C-alpha cells in the first residue's frame, strides 16, 4: 500500500513504514511495537559510559557516580515501559559491573561480588537491574494512580491482581 500524501504548508511530510524505526518521546521503536532499538540504545549508552570511565582521572567514587548518571539513567528511564528478556538484563548487568570495575581500576576478570554487595557489607554497591527496574516500575504506577481516570482504574485492577498472585506465591 503506498504511503498517503500528507502535506503541511504545501510541503510533503515524510511517512514511515510500520516496520521503520523512529524516535518518539525519547523511545525508539516501530509502528508495530518493536522496541528492540530502544534496548540497543540503552546497551550502547551503558557501553560508552563504561568505556568513558576506564581511564578517567576522577576518584573511583566519582567515576562510579558518573557511570550511574550516564550509563544507568537511560535504563531507568525506559525500564518500566520496555520489555526486556532475562538474557538482555543479564548482559546489561554485566556492562554495569564492568563499569564499576573500571571505576576502581581492576580487571574485568575479578570477582563480581565486591562490586554488587552493599557498602555496609564491604562492597561498592553497583546498582542491580532488578532494584532499578522495581523502583522505576513503582514510580510509574505511582504516576498512574495520581489522577481519577481510566488509567488509575486499570492500574488499580492490575495492582489488585498482582497482590493476589503474590499472596498465592507466599502461602
């Protein structure tokens, strides 16, 4: 099917095929809902931030903070709205741990536990994706519940369902 002839002020507007990737509200996807490009952008930004701090002159604490702002911020932004597979999350977590190892100037082959344990336990507390995802999801649900509308009604129904499932898993 040919694309429609859409015009604004006499100029023809560019139209995209449903499978073409485009950016909208800082998310990358296609008209049919394929968000794989957003996931790749998140991974690439994490890789770039990881490599940026590899030989950075900052202290390890500041290097880790720099990575947290540049590398993990893009995941935090999209975490609640983009579907990730377990293997994709594990790959991204690996990049994050490598970044923390870069910050502390140690080889990537060293044990991960020192970088993922909380500081109270002697670790360097690299954020875990599950924690970031949970925080982003709860913030998203909180925003959905702020207005009396259909979104709040649906979010409330989903929350009730999740509560029932969680209780079944516990007991």
